[in-house]
C-alpha cells in the first residue's frame, strides 16, 4: 500500500528582506534623499523554515506533529495543503485534502455560513450534490444553525472555527489536516472534535495529521508522533516515546527562572531573585509521576526592615483553567515582619493531587490587609505530571487518565451495618 502522504528531501526557505524606509514626496522634492535613484542593496539573509524532511504517513494513520513555536509545524501543513510550494524536494499527496489551518482560511467574510460551506466544498473539488448530502450534518455539528444565513464577518472566532471544522470533517476528503486552531474553541467542543477525528480515522479510514501544543490531546488521539526542531525531524515514532523526549529536552528549560539583577517590586522594597520546580531531593525537575510531591522554591531579597507580606501560588492546566490558588495563611495570620536580607520559601504540592498533563505556575508576594500585590509573576514555570506505568502494580488500578481538574487519592471508609 502506498503512503497517503510521502515526503522526500523537503525544504522551505524564506528570504528575510529588510523593510524599506518610508520616503515622502516632500523628501524627494527637497532633495534630502540623495541616493534615491541608486540601486538598492539586496538583503541576502535567508532562513530555512524546513530542511531535509523525509517521512511517510500511511492511509488511516493518526499522526501528531509537535515542537516549539517556530519549529516548522504550520509550514509543513501548508505545504501538504498546497497553500505554499516547497523550495526543495517534494510532497506527494494521494487523496483529497481537507485542512483546518487558521480561523477563516478558505472562507469569505461577506458570504453567509451556508454559502461558505458550498464555497469550501467547491475548493475541495466536490460537486453540489455531494455537499447537499452532508449539509444538514455540517450545520448540526457546528452548533451555529441560528446564524447559518448570517454573513461570516459577524461570527466570533470560535463560531468560525466550529463551522470550519464541521466542513473539513464532513466533506469527503481522504486526508484531514488540523492545526492548533482547535484551541480557539471551548473545552466541550475540543473534545467533540477529537471524538470526530477518531471516528473518521478508525471508522472511515481517513488519514489525520494533527498539530497541537496540547500534549494530552496528541497522546490520547495519535498513534504516532513527529517531533520537529528548528525545521528538521528530531524524532518520530510511537507517541509516548516522542512526547517523553520532547518534554525532557524542552521542559527542563522552563522549570527554572532567574533574574540576574532581581525582579523589583513597584515600590522597590523587595526583589525576586529566582524560582524553580524541584523533586524531593531538591533537584530541578520538570517531570513528575502523579504520586510524587512537587516542590516549588522562590528566593527573594527584602530591602527594607519590618516589611510585612506573604506568599501566593497559582496553578493552571494546559486548557488554561486555574486549577487552584494557594496562600501562606500561617505567615499571613502570624503577622510576621521581615527585616532586610535574603529569604527562601518552599511550598509542596502533594502527590496524588494533579492529573496527567502540563501545568503553568504563578507566584506572588503580597500583603492581604489591605491588599497590596508586591510581585505577581504569572505562568513563570512549567512542569508535566505523568503516570509511571512501572509503578502501577504498587498502587493497583488507580492510575491513568482520570478526568477532572484534580485527582486526589481519598480515604474511603466502608462499614457493614448488618
């Protein structure tokens, strides 16, 4: 069987042209632009967005593409979609491609939602009868039936994305390309999209290529994964192994933050020097098993005597939901005043609390009475919580993929009454 997508020696180069200075008519008339008619020097800076990409994606396969911003993920999808041409090599696509790359791509803002469905279908090469057959299902799935005869320019970005995904997933294309655009939608619709993609892949044998920064979605949906780094394939293979490699290489740089001269509060009475995530032995760490305690330590300098403030922590999951806030109530209630000097504070997140996924950490120094926020660094650290399957026998079946913002291990008391 031939691959649905076959890529050989693919590269994409861009020229980084310097912006031309603005020259007004008065400048020419006054003679201040002396070299106006001289040939301009060409900017010769070149940038390879992709280089030496070789890969095969089989029919019916679900493949995730991950990597840092600027790694070349979206560029690769645009080449597969025939939106832009490659500079070197070739991409052979066997089958019709439905793509959802950016909100509004392939849509016209002046046309209604219904008219855009027909426009998008025509771009895919479908006949009107084929689109008619799927029209009701597309409108129903999108959830925008009340506005289907309203011009698209009045849709919110979320509504546009809903309609775009509904069109791309219901029209009869053999290959479906999905970029990070799904993050625009609400959580319920994101889950609905993932279920639909799985149905298309397993039930109808369509090939799905999915780009996302949401590693949980990639892990749960994709059989195989491709890791891009600076425009090249760094690793490809089984999804769990590729994600583990990406997380260990990338997240360690986000587990620690240092300010060389200190991050000063607005009134300059305290400065934050350093903050880091670590394990129980104090080692800087970005990955934790669900059973492990997670330590977060901050180092700061107090520059005035008798300064009163306390500490705060907030945790966000990868859907940007505020999982919890925590404040140092004991320090706040005891009215401890701090003299000049260097201080270090550590807070521990207990094991068996956070579910699998990526988490961002915020940290604050503040006075509660009256409220005076001295320093508040949002999303300053990132770490991952995962399930170590080697430990499953030690804790029974309490393990993987529990839904919910937290997953505490609670005590259960059972008493037989008679």
